[in-house]
C-alpha cells in the first residue's frame, strides 16, 4: 500500500518531495537571474516529462519570467521561429534533444542542458546522448552551484503556449494582467473543471507537458500538495499498474488513451484494482460515443469532460451523468463562463440552432497574440472570444460541437492546421496543387490526408511526399495518407471544396 502522505513528483526511480522542489526552485531562480532572466523575460523549455520541467517552470515564475514550452516534435526551423518570435533569453533542453542545429539556433542566447534520465531516454531513441560532454552548462550542477533566491517573488503570469492558426504561423498566446479577484475566479474554475481539490490528490501525468492543459493540470496537482507520477510516454498497461500501486485518485486524459486502454485484453483490464479513482477528466478532442460509454461502464461514473481553448481556458464541463443524459454533449458553461452561439450576422441563435461559439469570462478581454495584432482583433469581439467552432446549445444549455469553422484537424488530441502542411507541400517539385484535411480514425479521432495534383507527366507516390515533408515540418504533421487526384472540386472563387473532395475520396465515412 502506498504511503498516502508522500507528495511531490515521482519519475521512474526518482522522487522529489514538495520540500525538495521548493529548495531546487529557489536555487534555480538564482541561476536564471544570474544569466539575466527577470520579470517578463521568456525562457524556452525543450523538455520531455521530467522533474526538471517543473523546477524550471517554478523558478521562472519566482522571477516573474514566462516559460515557453516547446513541442519537441518540431523541426529546427519551427523551433527557431518561436525562439525569435518570443525573444527567448534562455533555452533549457534535454540532452537527447540537443544537436548541432539547436546549438546553432541558440547562438546568442543561453543554452542549458538537462541530463536525460533513464526512464525518459528508454522511451525514445536509445542512440541519442543522455548527457553532453561539451562546454554547455548541465542543469543539475548549474542549479546546485547557486545560493537559494531570497528576494520576494514577482507577479506570476504563467507559461506562454504557441498555437497555430489558419495561416500556419504559430502565435504566442500571452496573458495580460488581470485583477486579484479575477485570478481567484480563474483558479477556482480550474479546480472545479479539473476536479482537483482537497488533500490526498494522487495523479499520473499521461500527456506531454508542452501542451497547455496537461501543464496546467500537473501544476494544480502540485499546488494542492498532491503526488504526481510522470509517464515519459503513455503506456496503458503501465497506467493501470500505477493506479493500483499508488492508489491514484485523479487523471487527465485524451480520448486516444481511452481507445488504447479499451484495446487491452479483458483479463488485463480485470487484473487491476481501480477503485481509488475519483475523478478522470478528458478533453482536447471529441470522444466517440461508444468509447465514452465503454469507459463509464468500466471505470464507473468518475469520467468527466471539458471543452476548452488555450486562448480562453475552460468553456464547458460535464460529468458522467450529464453525458449519459445528453450523449455527445461537452457539457454546460463552466463556473463564471458565458457561452453564446451566433449567426453570421452576429445575432444569437435559438436553442438547437447551430452557430459559431463565442465565450466570455473574466479573462477573455485580457488575451492577445504576441506580435499579431490583426489576429488578436479577429479573436476578440469585445469581451467575447470567437472559438472558431460551430455548435448549438440545447434547451437545458448543454453545448454540442457540430463542426469547426476552420480546417483544423485534431489527431490524438493535437491540433494540426492544414494550411501549414499545404504551404510546405506546394514547394515540392512536381506538385501543381494540393489540399490537406482530416478523416475519421478509430484511435486518434482524426488522421491527416493530403490530396495532391501532380504536374503533367509527373508520377508521385505517398512515400515521395512523406519523405519530402519529414525534413520540413514536425513528424506529427506529416499526412498518414496521400491520394493523387486529377482535379479538385472548387468554389467559383477558386477555393477547393474540401468537403466534396473528402467525400469523393473516402465516401460516407468522411461525410
């Protein structure tokens, strides 16, 4: 039986108590300040799920600096763009992610290397180095070489996450200052929406910390004095073992994880005691009804859901009873949130009538995109934010998402914007036109498809196209399916009718 008084973080065979985290955070704050990090500065984190991620985040927070978590699937060019855009003063990266390209990109800014622990390196490329022998500072030694920070902490602004848009260029979502009362309201909404509160919270972080929701969830578990176990990469059987061994009470998941759990043998699923679970919340992507129903039947009415955006925070929440009453709903407005669905002329829709979803809360008037005033103006409509999603509210104010206004594809809980892929793809010799979109996938929710129109006399294969893209965009953005087309159906304006193209290639399954 697990010691229920244990707190902090467990990663593999390592344990850092909350007291140890506070000690390391104070030293790390001094180390960051020594290299010039101060209030408002940006610190980029190219880190997998590791204790060092939290030490760096908390230390930056003490100084009033802003962390910028980087998706470590990104290419060197993508990382370079974000580092330049956010004007990162410092980059902290795991050793297995540091190569000559990253070192070149970081010229002119500090680069600190975190030794990749065995429980992390064992999940990825074993040929990559876990510790570098060059002159770059190594995180543990660098931090321990400083005295603890003893000056007052600065105002905390939280991390800045980059999210793509229909233009394909990532945009930094920055938070403008809000009142202390608004801060309290936001924190309370997060506590309710995540289902984290009270003593004895024990959780497993299953998703990557470079995403906003897992990041916020993990920090809240620690903020409540709880215990957080880290998974370097999601493993369904390992998760069940952790739940039983550590008497896990709370989880944050995405639907793809449910699919993988349900795919386990029945004997494996029945082998573990999961009775400690109190609140399992999922979000990031639509969950197929049969998957959600199967999880509730297996784990009981502990399964909750939220609908949110990086820009808005929580929008709607639901519990198992809500969902069983209204299957397919993402719930009702979270505490302090107003949801409206609007027609194209800006008037509000009637119950059951689909329209674009707009959201208001204490923070929606205080969100902006870094260096993107025009995009900020498109996002904000007075004190409301346009989500870009299409949906409707029923008579009981439960929200249903029916479509997306943009072409965004969500695969495995990750947002992919086709325009970015199309921009890379059109640069390939032999392609005269292309269109990228998503189609349903039983495990990932959606998978990416590229339809290409070759130039006259050119023959292209799926392997050719994928090989071309792999060096230019992140691997998770490379379409898993490539189809060759003679022509594309188009609007009078020339815009490709993607819904018709999708149906012609995949039939009713993609309708």
